[in-house]
C-alpha cells in the first residue's frame, strides 16, 4: 500500500560513503581505522560503522566544507531510491543479476560480500546502489505506521529506533525494495552489512 509524502528539495550522494572517504575522516580526527572484513577499501562502501559514527562523519564533513551534510530522512531516502518510478524496484518489478548484489539477486557476490560502489547501473535519478550492497542509515525514528516522522531527523540523543533502508549483500530480494522498512535499536552497533550515504540541503 503506497502513501504520498512531499519532501523539500535536497541533494543526495550518488554513492554510498566509501572507505576512501571515511578513512580520510578517521585519519584526520583520530577516530580509528574501521575493519573492511578483508573485502577491500578504497571504493568499497564503508562498513562496520554505527549510526552514531555516520552522524559524526556528517558533522566533520560539514565543518570541512562549510556545507550542511546529514543522513537522509526516511522520506528523502525512499524518494531518491524510487528514481521517479512506482514499480517494485527502480528498474522494474523484478530483480536480476545486473541490478544489485543481495542474497538472491543472481550476481557473483550475492550473499558473500559488498560490491564496489557504482558496480550496477544507476536509477533514473543517477543514484547508485540504493538496492542491496549495504543497509543505509536514515536520520528518522521508526514508527510502525507513517505519521509524518518519516520527514524528520532525530537528534543524536533522541529515544526510539532508527530507520534503515535498502537491504544489503546478505538480504533477500524482497528486503531490498525501496518500500521495505527496517530499524535498528542500538545507534552504536557496527556491522558488516550497514553503511550510509549523505544528503545536502539544496540551499547549500
């Protein structure tokens, strides 16, 4: 069942934040080098970062650039993921090996590891890997029913679970649908199947 949500103008990263980008933050701030699980760094999506880590990175990048970066709201994330379509996936109603890496998408890395960012074609908005690869953090608090909070960002100290979207390399295909929702309870937990991308307000 679909519902209509309006979002203000925003810009979203074409790719998930990579190890190359996150390692620079770790080096400059002394935050510590995060483990790549032996899969490679550089242009692989960063993993083993928590929701809190992602917010710290966004604040650091904002300070470095003078622009305001943050995690996307749940509404922004879904808008970008759909790419202007109303199909099950941004590329149609079925998922194939050339579309994404997930547990049963059919690609060589299914259920084994992450893929380099941009390994699969972008959606109609020019955004890559919104389906599979790594679950992506949003800044929104999870509610079972949509109540407007999907358009809001929670503060670091706000109570409640945080929404994650997109599925990962170890998710079943149905979990990678742009409409699928999941959540995390521990904002400090790091795993090998979660990462993030950032948005920037258009005014910046």
